[in-house]
């Protein structure tokens, strides 16, 4: 951290990972509370030599540098002061001609949490925003549960194994397992022996007992609710945007307060009620395939909620909220690693290893770890902006958001044609993300965009920096170059002024009280662009044949959704045929009209397009 970075920070109002202390001649007592908070949360910097007066900061400097530094570092190694020895990185920096001491306090391993002061576990702190907050009893319980060497789902319960399980759910699971790659090794075993071989039952001095994992997976309702007095997941669907001020109640809801096998079935049934399902036939088997286009992303997101949530937390329930513009997956329980590490290949330490393994054995988790790479890959493959992840260690929660927002929108493609630089496919996607973000971002964010190795992503951002499209803030932090930011904002403002007052065969006149959208001549109503229609319009920015359109949309045949959407767009003059007098010509191609471009730009700028 250099002088410029420090002075820039002083101009801001709040910092999640930096705390300033005066400490001219002595270490203030509340500095140790900040150490506890940083160690228990996500780490952070302590800067000595800055005085806070209300919202103002004044660089006063540390007068006795050696004394303050030695006193502070000595205290961090005293067991009577801290429950764990804290190893910090220290540095000396000058700002405005005065000495500042800078200490980086790392997050400690989960097994060493909570870090508390003076031998009193009640003096444990968490970093919340710009404040050090004493842990509540519930927060202490969560930290202690996560610190345990025995994982929560591996604990045994004194239940009768002949009564506590739902045999139909075990039967379902065994069919899934035995049908996957011909796993017949345990086919002749009883249910009890099957669960024991999988580690879901354990031998105890009083005989075999069920683990919490086995009860969560297959438990009868009464036995399960005695252990988990809250829903496994609460699924809610809303018929408006997430940013709407009209907070009406949910339209469709499924509260899953039964075991994981039954919850999985109920959640998937709820999801299929709003999923867009193309009509598609497998050319090899001639069987109909009814898998929604976003099924992989939703499946992995749902599985992640089921296998990684904190089942010891009985005060907060997991929630899936599906809006017109996004779907939010919120879980109690944070990941033990950083978000950037979650997107790396390989095994990750998990909260519920028995449940994770049980799901993976039946193919319900594509990759080792958290399966989030599959979510990112699938969602980006549909043309959307990358998913957003929030791993909140202060609240011990995890959130995944899937936005129905196009990364390379028609507006973005049009803008990229004006910048005078040829971009590769990866460079175009990374640059589009920077335009969407309009704020500093990490290299790990670009990995989420491109789903490629670190070295490949470094090469892409380096090229964009060389082309003066991005600016490098730090080694792994970037932002849109200032001149590009100004040009893009001007382009957006100009697009917002586009006149979209079409009627009947175009966009409904907003002044007439209608809602902007594509007119449906057959119904006389005004419908919004659905996901398939939007994708066709985006694809037709360049002239496309039917095979090219199908390939770009990810279809292998003319699905019902495709035929309906294309016909509607042609009828409303949003897509033009290159041979309108020969609509069934084999050489027929399609291209977006000026009216279609206007509709697409208008709806993307307003965010009014959704999938159906």
C-alpha cells in the first residue's frame, strides 16, 4: 500500500478491509478488537498514524515507531491476550511527510476461529462494513460449529435405524446409483448395509446409528424435523423485476420442509413451472428431449444449495427467489475458501462432506468441489453476463445471482464497432464485461466471463490494456479506461433517447398507457420479448441462414419455441427475410430490421426483456 493509495482511501467513507488508528505513541486498546474482527472475517489492514474526527481523517503520523510496532507485535503473540497467535505482515510508509505503520491481519483458518481477547470467548469480533462488531451468541455458535474437526453432517443421532428412514427415498437413491455406469456392487445388500457401506451409518458402542447426513437425505418427516426445525429451501417466484418498487407477494411458492431427496424433486417441479422448454428430438433415439436451455445452471445452483448449506443454523432458511430479470440463490453458511478459489478446478474443503459425496455418487454434482464452474460455463454459454457470487464471511452466508442480462448485447456490439480496434471473441466478451461493470474488477471476474485458465485471461486483459481499452489499477485489478468509459456512457445516453413510439405492428406507444413490447397481431395484445425472441434478434444482427441461427441458439432442430418466436418477429417486422417472396426457399436468410434494432436496444436499456 503506497502513499497515493492511503490518501485515496482517506477520501472515502467506509472500508470493509481497512481500519485507521491514531496510535501516535501507544497502541489503542480497540486496535486489538480490529485484529479479532479481521482474523474472524476476511482479513484486512490496520493503519497506525491516522486520526479520525467524525467523517474526517487527518494524517498525524506515528511518533515512536519502534515502541508502537514492538508493543503491537508482542501482544499478538501473547496467549493471554489472543486465543490464537496472529501472524501479521508489517510495513512502514510515509504520507504527507509522516510515518505510518501498516499491518495486514490475515483471516485465520476455520479451525482457529473464533479469535477472541483476554481469554473471554464473548470478546470475539466480526468485521461488518467499516465496524468491528462483537459476535452474538448465534454467530459464535456458527463459528464454533465450523471450527469442529468432526463435520456436522457426520455426527450420529440416537435414533432407531429401522424407523427413522423413508424406504421409498432410499430405493429412489439406489436406483439412481445402480443405474449410473452399472454400479451393481451393492445391489444385493439390505438398505441398512448399503447405508453403512457408504458411511451414512456408523458403528457406536450402542450399535449402528444414523448420521445427520443420512437423516437429512432420507429421514422420515417427524425424525427430520426434530433435527431441522426450518425448511430445507423456500422457493419463491415473482412476476416482476427484482428492482421493482411494487413489492407484491410471490406468485408461486414451494416450501420444502422434508428430506433432501424429496426436496430435490419438489424444487425441480417448481422450476419446470416457469422454465422455457424447447421442443427437441434426439436424432439418434428419436425421443423427445424436454430439457430447458438453462437446466444445467439451475440444477448445479440447486444442488449447491442442498449440499453446502449450514444445517446447524436453525434460525435462517435458504431461499430461491425467481424474478423476471434474475434468480437469486441465498444460503446460510459461507464457503471455506475465497470466491476466486471456488472457480479453480480441484477439490475444495466442504461443510457437509458426506452429503456432497452422496450427491456426487449419483451424478448430481458435475465436478469436484462446488460445481460453480459448471454454473458459470452454462450461464455464459447462453450469452448472459457471468453469475454474481457473494461469500459473506461476516454474515456466514453465500449468494449466487443469475441475471437475465445479455453480455454482448446489440448495443454493446454496435459500440464495439465504433472503437476502431478489432477484438477477438474473448477480448470482446471481457471488454463488454468492463462496460457493464463500470467499476474496478478483478482478474478472477474475467475468469468467470471466459471460463479459461489464468494465463489465458491474463493474455486477454493485457491485450486490452495495450489497446488502451482497459486500465490496470493493480496487478490483478482493472477498470474500463477513462476515455472508453466516457464514450460508452455517451453512447448509452444517446440510445436512451431513441424514439420508440411505434404502434400496432411494432412497439406499443408508451403515452397510450401500454407496455413496451412486441405486438402480437393474433391476440391483439402486447407481449415482451421472451428469451428466444431476444436471442434471435441478437443473432440476426448479421444475416443468418436457418442452420446458422439454430447453431447460434444452441438448437439442433426447429423447436416449437424457435418457430413461434421467428414467425412472430417476422410478422411484426422486427426480422426481415432476404427472399420474402420465397419464404420456404432453402437459401432463405434472416436479418434484423431497423425497427427490430430499436426494439432490442430499448428493451435492453430498460431491462424489460425476460425469458418465459
